[in-house]
């Protein structure tokens, strides 16, 4: 079997296992959509200064939260769990190369992230009457989405090495995820409501740029007035997410371990 | 060529020797058993042979290659039965065996392997729902599905009921009959005695004895204990060759209905061996 065939075989097994674990499906996968329904319903009728319905802004921003959950949390907890329950040890005893394992995980993350984005967009369109963006914006969506998934996945892999006990992985990984949603313009928008130093902190991490990018895709162009600096700053989005991809990859190469024990 | 050749193997953790200089040769087609108390270094040794752990010093050849450097071609020739895995809980037995089989160049048929380990009735059950012993049999299936030349079994029958254990022994004999070399670590001395062609006892990171089950630790040469009843008292004597004593007892007219002649069991020998190092 070629590495490619082994990778897709891993991907199938990963997806099958995920779907059969109902807790993961409900609490990880559908949670962002649930939050969107709540936030959109509570604040939805209000309009922002730019005249855009709040529910529409939430829909766009919440895709950043969705990707963070499906990529970062799924990768981070998945690896910690695979290390602990013997999955990695088992695979390492077979001729399967490590890359096939990681590509398999990446396939799971990709499928989940795409499905997550579709669910959130559907909620936006069906429940909150969000219009779909013009065709040109989908190109921007593609690269922002891919960079977001790759950056979050790589950081997830790197962080999984810090998790000592897989049972705690979900709880540990969700702390940075939720904290970043509050300071990155996902739960609280516009970000200009935050103290300046907190804006600076948020701008170091990817979520702010992911959310800003997705708002560019789904909101009218003049809604950029609500963003920090008053522009969509797509160059900044590409730059920061690109840097996180490189940093994440470097961290992975340094920290990746097959086993939770000392080698 | 030998299946395994080890000289001067050492593994140090935080300045403490977990393996303190082991020499070992396992011939092709042999069932070799490694015995020893918990913490003696047998799992560490086996994990080094499997390529799961790095060694601190020593020379190791497994199927002619250094397991620390060997690649996927080498991995396709060995099989590993894990001791405490808990993976693939949401997959069925057949899905898991078929999935792992796909990584090997010439695997056994998944259904044949499932039959061999006696899980045909559980073929489509999720692994999560299996009992502990059935779960271990899945591990055995995954270890042999790649048709390995060399199979590592680390305490494989923990949690098996006696019948499952006998069936498992038969399976190991079948595999050995087909020419598979088998390295078995176990706590059960009857298991080692029933299966192993040769065994070694590890204590405190060293091999303290090596031999066949019949000769380990000078077992064959050790004295026999003869005991009988004389004038209502139990008498016993230890002798190298009991013939003269028996002849004497027969002619002296002693009561021989309670006569026993015993040599140390493998367990006695083993306990002596590991006790000697404490």
C-alpha cells in the first residue's frame, strides 16, 4: 500500500471513529452552531452602526470559532488520546509511516472544518437571513479557511505534547480557545471596545485575523469601518496566519512524540 | 542467521540502569520466553528489540537490522502484541483487523486471523463492547495479521480464562510450527513451561539464568526430594540419584503408599533465581 493509500485509510478510520463517538459530535461539532443560535437570537434584531444585522456578524465571526474547535481542539485532544490509549504505539509497530498518521488526522480535521463551516453558514442563511456573498469573495474564503485550518491544526499538534493526561486535554485546550473568542472580536464585536493592550495581545494570535477575514467574506465591504484600523487588512490576515503556520510546523517538529512516556 | 542477537544491552533512566548489560541470542523458529518480576527490565528490553525505545549502549540485531534505525520494510517482518492498548474502541473487530492488515505487503486474510483468535462471533462488534480477554485477543490478531517472521508477545494472556489460555497456547504452537520466531514475556510460569523452547530469567536488569524449561537454573541436576512414611512419621531425604535409596526402602519393608519423589518446579527454581539477586 502506498503512503497515500495508507493516509486515506487512516482518514477513513478517523472519521468513522469520530462520527461514532456521539459525545464528540454533539459537544465539539455542534457547539459553535448552538452558540451562534443563542447569540444571534439574543442580539440578532439589533443593527450595528454600519447597518449590518448583529446575527450576520456573529455568523461570520463564529466560523473562526468553529475552525478553532474542529482543528485546534480535535488535533490537540486527538493526539493526546492516541498517545495514551496505544493508537500511536500500535501504528508505530506497523510499516505505516508517521506521515500517513498525520495526513489521516489532517483529513479528519479538514472534513470536520468544512462541515462545521457549512453548518454555521446554513444557520446564518436559514435562521438569520444572511445573504451569501458574491462569487469573488469565495476565493478569499478559500485561502483564509485553508490557512486557518492549517495554522490551528499545527498548533494543536504542538500543544498536544504538553498535555500530560488525555482526560484533561479537552478542558486544557478549551481555555485558550474560549479566552481568545472574547478578545478576538468573535463574542464581542467591534474589538475597539477592548483596552488597547488587549487588542495588541489578541492581534498576536490567529483568531482575531481569522474572524476578520471571515467578516470580510460575509459582510458588506463598508462594514470594515468596524474593524481595528478601519480596513479589512487582508494582507495582515495572510501574514499573521502564514507566520503561525510556520511557527506551528516548527513547534511540531520539535515537540512531536510517539509516546507519552520518556523515550 | 539468528533472529535476535544482543550484546551488552544497557538502558539508563536518570542514572539508574533499567537494563544493566544483557546478552541474548534467539534462533530462528524458536519460542523464547523472558521471565522476571515487574520492574526487572523485561518490558524495556523487549521494547528496545521492537524499536519502540532507544538504548543507552550495546549492540542489537533483530532480523539482521538495528531496530533503532530500521525502516518500514523491517517493521513489515515483525509483529507486536501490545500489553495495555485501549485503542480503536469505536471500530469493530473486523474493521480494525482489516485496517491494520492494509499496512503490510503480504498480510493474512482478516477473517482468517479473526477465526484463529476465536473472535468470529464478535466480528462485527465494536471493540468497546468486548471483555478484557477478548480485547487482548484482538491485540493478538493485530500482531499476527501482517504474517510476521518474528512475533513479540508481552504478557499476552493476562485476563484470559483457562480455556482461552489453552486455545491461545495452541495458536502460538501453530504459528511456531509455521516457522514464526516468538519472543514471549510472561508472569505465568506454566505458560513459559508449556510453550518455550528456551527461556531466560531477568532480574535487576540482568539475565540471571538461561536454559530450557527442563534445565533452567540447574533444575535437572538439582537433588530429588524423596519422602515416605516410616513408623507413622514422615521422613524425607534429598539425594542426587534416588535409585539406591528407593532400593533400600523396598528391601527394608517401609510403607511406600505415600512415597513421593519431587524435583523443584519451574516456579521453585524461578523464585530461587530472582530471590538470589535481592
